[in-house]
C-alpha cells in the first residue's frame, strides 16, 4: 500500500503543478472563465498519463498487464 502512494504522489503533484501553470498562462494571455480551466484540467488529467505511457515512464501501478 505504501509503495502505491509513493508511486502516485509525485504524479499527482506533477499534474497539479501543470494545471496551475496552465491556469497562469491562460490568465496571462487573457483567457478567463470556467470552461477554459476545465478544458485545461481534462487535457492534463487524460493527456499526462497518456504521454507517460507512450514513453514507458508510467509508474507500475498505472501499467495494464
């Protein structure tokens, strides 16, 4: 159980940092609102694991074997 948390916590932190960075970029560009933030959140939530799987960098708990 502990190793599962140790594998998932860094991924969660990375995804949150990517989300907050994207919100800052959106605000700097002048895009504001709920919909753009949700699009950014969903893109990161589904895209980040896909990119890690594509490059074989995903944690073992994400592997589908």
